[in-house]
C-alpha cells in the first residue's frame, strides 16, 4: 500500500517528533490560514488523532486588512472540520503609532494573544509554522541591523517565555514543502498581502534579497543560513550560562561592581550588562548594542562621564566603584 506523498509524510513526521517529548495535555496551533500554518494545523490534527493528543487552534485577527474577521472565521470553521478543538479567534488591536513599527507591534500583540489563550486553555505548548526560509530571512535581517549573536541565533525550535512554550516543528522544512502539503491535502491557503508589500523589510528580503542570493550562491544558501543560526545559538547559550554565573559574582548591593565587571571577558561583560539592564526594567525591544556599549564604557573607558540612559526611562550611573540604575526623574 502506497504511503502519503513526500511532503505530507515529512511534515507529519516533523510534528510527531516535536510533540513526542511533551507531557500529556492540549497543544494549540497558531494558524493564520497561510500555507505554513495551515499545513502545520492539518499535520498536527492528523498526529493528534493517532496519538491521543488533544490539538486546538488559535487564529489571530490583527484587524489590519479588510475582511480579516471573515478570514479568521473561515480558519476556525475549517478547524472544526479537521477535528481541532478548541478553535478560537483572538482579535487584537494594533496601535499604528507604536514606536516599534507596525511589524513589531503586530508581533507583540500576536504573542500576547497566544499567551492569553494558552493560559486560558492550560495548553502544554503552542506550535508555530516558521520554516527554514523564515529562519534564513531572520538571519539576513539581523545582519542588516548589525545584530550580535542573540539576533544572529535566529528563531529557536523551542522557547519558553512567561510560561508560554513555543515550538517550531518546521524549522527543518522548506516553505515549498508546506505549499506542496497544502496541494496534496486539498487545502486552500490564504496569501497575506503584507508578505509581498515592499514597505516591509521582511517582504523585500523574501521577494528580492534571498532569491538573489540563491541565484548567485545556489539553493543551499537558505539551509546554510539557518544552520549558521543554529551554531551561533548553541555557542551563545553556553556564553549566557557563563554570564549568568559571572553576574552573581559581580553583584554589589543593588548594583554591579565595576572592578569585577572589568575583569570579565568582553563577551561575558556585555551579556551581564544586557541582562542587568532588563532586570532594571529597560524595554527589551528597544534595548540595543549602543546602550550596552555605553554601559560598558562606564566600566572599561571611565573618565568621569555622565550617566547612561536606557530605553524605559532608566538611568545608569557609576559611583563608588559600582554601577547603579534608577528610574529617570520626570521632565520639568
């Protein structure tokens, strides 16, 4: 008896392997209705039915396009026919004036909605449909921003943030495979026009830059970029562990001892400062290299300079051999 088509078999296997280590309980799939997430939801439903795993679905309606509510309702209706329970629409509001920009604002709202529904239904994890191609795009965007190892590490296969466990079963699969799956399974994915809108950097990378790299260097460049991200992530995780231990040694009261910081290798010192700044309340999305470099200058290039300002109205000052942080006084 012939087995399923290669694309269907590959994605079902990827989901099965991803779910196998999880404890018993409901797993939710984040599904926009696009090819990647639709294939993921379908494959997860198939695996769940054969392993006794409850699989549900959340589709986020960002309200940014005409007809978005209708499309979200169609995804939920399809989920019901696929045996995905619960299947819910999470409507979110995006502030067009958000200083982080529309892409980041939409992403933050989406993850907040997923966290809310994961807690509401006590799910074990939430599955996301990112592919190797998405990972390659993420690495290229990080390079363009001048990101350090944290940015170049790309998206992890597994990440837990504020109690929300996110899993990406398809980080080893190509986008073309998810589209082939949809064809073979008779699914009709929705193509988000934002993904082809040149106003967005990721859309330009997807439409122009990555295809140009493939034309110049061959199709293997996509997987190589993703593989590089994985290698950097492994090295970065080890350095983060060392930095966590070093941070404990550098603490001095409610601050950090500058002499102990100065004795650290730069790779650890910057990580200690970055984590400390987040602990002070600095805005994670806005905290960048220049802020960490300015704090490091208070340690290794001290000449009596003034305090460093961090995003989130945090002031970092050196005094008495220590770095301390406090909320900036209100203007006026």
